[in-house]
C-alpha cells in the first residue's frame, strides 16, 4: 500500500490529509487482531462527556493509548473506571480522523486483579437472569404520591443525607422511615436483607429506596450478593435501587423495580416535584375556570332559548293576541253598526219623505179636503158615493166642518 502511495503521489499531485488518513484507517481496520484486543494498563485523564460517552487514557511505563466507551456500551460495562485504576479492557483499534489519532474503542472494562470477582458477578447475573429475576414483566409501577418512603441504608452514610435533601426539596409532605443497615463488608448482605424485610412487614410504607454512595467494586460487592438480589426481587413493596454512581451496575439494580444512577436520583424517581405539582394545579384551576365559564355561557344561552320558547307558547302572548282580536272585532262591530245605522237612517229618511208625500195633511195644505161619512167614518171619494141627506164631515188643513148632501135643484 505504501509503495502504491509513493508511486502515485508526488509534488505535482499530492494526496490530501483526508485521503492519507482514510488509507491509514483502512490499514488498521484490515488487521483482524487489532479489532479484538485485550489491553491492560492504568487509567488516567478519565472524563464523561455530556453526551454520556466515556474518554480516558490507558498507559503503562512506556506508552499510552486513548480509549473511548460509547454511551450505548456504558450501561453494560458493570464497572466504571476511575483515574488511577488498573484495568483490563477489550475493544478494537480505530482512527479518529478529525483528530488524526488512533484510539481503542472499548466495550468491556474489568479491574485488574479482580477477575475472579467479576467472573462470580457474571455467573450470578446469568443465573438470576435465567430464572427471570430481572424480567421486565415482573417490574411493578411506583406509587404516584407516596405517603411514606422506607430507606434502607447506613444511618451515617452521605447517601441518606442526599436522599433527605432531595425529598425535602421535591416533596416535603412525604414521611421517611429509615431501616438502618450495613452497606459494606461481609456482614452487610444479611443486614440488607433484614432491613428490607423490616420495611416489608409494615403496612404504612409505600415504596423502598435501597441506596448507597459510590465506591470500588469491592466496596459495592454486598449489593451483588445473591441473597440481596433475591430479597429485592421478592419484596412486597416496590424497590428503587440507587447504588453507587451512574456507571455502577449491581445485581440489586437489575432485581429492583427501578434502577436509579445515584441515591439522589432514586429520591427524585420516588417522588413528584412539588413545583411541577403546583404548576399542574394552577393549570387545572385555569382549565376548571374556563370550563365553568363555558358551562355557564352555555347555560345562559340555553336559558335564553327556553325563555324565547316559553314566550312563544305563553298564555300571556295568546291573551294579548285575544285582546287585540277583541279590539279589532269591537272596531269592526262599531263600524258595521254605524254603517247599519246610517243605512237605517237613510231608509227612514226616504220612508219619511215618501210618507210625507203620501200624508193626507200634505194634500190638505195644498187646498184639498177629505170628505168622510159621519156615520161610518169612511172616505167619500166620489159623487156617486153620496146620497141626498147624507151627513158628511169635510176635513180641511186646519179643521173640519159638518155638511149634508142636498139634492140637486131641478
């Protein structure tokens, strides 16, 4: 490869830095033994990026090697190295092209000299996992608003102070019941089991925090004890395990209903945040007020609709209509009566005129007279109706006089 590089590259057509780096990376990745390495050394310059990746240098007396553990591999390590630790790591050699340096991409970290302890850890983990002790299906939900939290830890440990500080800040309403226990040493596993049993025997505890601060693998070994793992899995109450630091994984963590990276995080996971609850209450109150206003507005609209419907069928409306109808009928009756009266007056006047025209007195006022038979009172209207000596009464306009029919002189 380098012969080809020298053959084709020259001052007139040089390779770019990226091309050279890519070729070197290809060379490293082609070597199979570099892709499956176990390397021993001392950890230095250890750091954790905000992304969750781990960076450190592995060194011995003659050289040093940069190492990277990706975030996806961190949780499976079971052990987080620290500066000064002697470790054995497994990984593959690769090239970080942007930095122009080769480094070891690590997927397994074991403390040097503790190989037997780690073998026991892996054996117990595989055994309990095969029994279903770590199965996700057996994990129980945590109470949303615990009234009393049981804490199994050392009464003198910093972990207890951290837990109490978090609980006091987040949810001061909760009570805390300490079940004291050793958290390190040969006697610790049995004491931890008893502390868990004491909390499970009570009826006033809602959730258990099993916590301990950070330490070495040997310091945390009590939480890898099979008895502790089984006690955590068999707990009647849900258990949150917060043992060590974020990269420390114990068998108690796997057996617990929830694993927290630190004791403080365990306290946070066990309780709601009072500030968030207060905000939720304010939001719910605002929603309730809006809902009440909406319901009230709907009720008012419905009331107005019912009022209009009631007004439409109300007897008062019909009564008003009837009154107006009566007024209309009265007006029509009065108009009709006036018309009939006017017509009657006109007829009377016409009849009076006709009667006046036919009145005998009118004829008498024109100089005519009415002749009546005094005996019968009948009207004598013709000469032929008279007889000599007949007694008559002649009626004039202003009175009447007697008369008698005399025979005509010869």
